[in-house]
C-alpha cells in the first residue's frame, strides 16, 4: 500500500495548522480579507511560476468550470477562516472550521457526486470530529463567539467544496499548475479588498515576515503537498486527514500563544490522532485509493 499520498496530505495539514498562530502576530488593524488576498496571491504566483518553469501548464483541455468553482470556494474560505480565528480564537476557530469540513465533504461526495464514502472513512471521521468537539472544551480563557462559530462553519463548507472541485482539476493538471491557477483567480477575486482596507500593519517588518511565511510555507508548500495527495485518494479521505490542522493549531495555541487545554481537550487530541491513524494504516479497498470524479458535463482523463 502506498502511504505517500496520505503522508503528503498530513504534512500539508500540519503546515496549515501554523497559520492561525502566525496570524496572531499581525496587528489588530490587519483585516482577514487582506491576509487572505495576499496569502493566495503570494502562494498562487509562486506555484504558477514553478508550473510554467516546469512546463506543466496546458490550457488546451483545462476544466475552467471546476476551476472557477474551486477558486470562488477558496476565496470565500479566507475571510471565513481568518474571521473566525479573530472572533473566537485560534483553537476554537480552527477546530470548528476544519473539524466540520469532513462532514460537509462526506455529504457532498455522497449526495451530489453519488459516491458513498468508505466505512473506514466514516469510523475515522466520527473519531476525529468527536475529538474536535472535545477540543472545544479548552478552558475559561477561550472565547466561543457565535458569529465566529458561524464563520468557522462557512470555512468548513467552502474548504470541502474546494477539495471536491479541485480534485476534478487535478484529473487534468499537475498539482502545482492546478493550485497555482486556482489560487491566482482566487487572489484576483479578493484583490479589491487590498484597496479598501489599510495596509499599514502589513508594511511593518513583522507584518511582512508573517505574510511571507503564510504565503510560502502555509500556502504554496502546504497546498502543493495536499493536492499531490488529493490527486491519488478520495477527496473525503483527504479532507478528514486535514484534521491534522486543528490538532497542530491546538498544540501551538498551548505552546506558543498561551491558550489552555483541559483534560477533555487532551482526550480530544487523542481521539483526533486515533482517527488519523485509522485512516492511514491497514489494508484498504480499491474504493479508498484513487477516485476520479464522473460528473455530468465534466469529463476526466480517465473516462
């Protein structure tokens, strides 16, 4: 069994888990939409340049409809995610947003794509989502803001939609080209907000350092790894594996930012780890390895 796609997704998710902590070093005046636009522009252009340099871009058979849907979903994910972190904290915002994504992904894959997720996925997702729920019980100094929770759920839904549609794009293109094109379009969608909100906080040395880190490590490298794995495994499986992000965010929230996790939250960490282990080890059926999508109006290379 080839574990490389699963490990690739996990490493990408761990890098994502550093985003909320990195954002906490930005001044309060910096708006989530500004961070999202700069993140996508930087990460997207880096990957697009790499893809062109490696001659991986071929627009002749490019699935533009799926690309546009993925780009819109990713553009919406940015304000939802960063807004939730700002309103309700790193641990709660990340855990709720990414923790809800596998549930949304499973329903999208089952109801819309007519592909029932595997029993292994169901077991792993139940363990991981229960772990996320326990992670919310993180002590008195963590804020649970209703508006922040709604934004986090929006982040979960849009991330699931991005994963499903980018999986279609990956049937036609290499990961760097796929992510580079999608993110560049997403950045263009968010670019007007760069002229609406002040950029003073970004222009500082600390602000530039944070944005550069998020654009390179937590966006370009992380999404390249995630997409490389997503190309080989079902999207619902990849989204569940992405729960390594809230696990990382929770641990960093404790170790660096000073948030506190109580006994139940640490139980949640254990359940999350258990869910990830269930999904990555052991013998798996043919429906859990590669799953090209067959949708009305969208042809893939494998049809």
